[in-house]
């Protein structure tokens, strides 16, 4: 009985980790794009 509960919990936990990792990767990509945009705007200001 406990094995089944543990198995279901593990599947749910792994699924949660996968979604949170994907969300973090998306956030990192957005942050990198923001930095690139900031670099471009800084260059524009110098011109």
C-alpha cells in the first residue's frame, strides 16, 4: 500500500520538478534577452 502511495508521489514530484525547471529556463532566456536589449540601448545612447 505504501509503495503505491510513494510511487504516485514520486511521479507527481518529478512532474512538478520538470515544470519548475522549464519555467526557470524560460525566465533565464527572458533575462538574457533583456540584457541583450540593454546592451543595444546603451550602444544607441553612446551614438
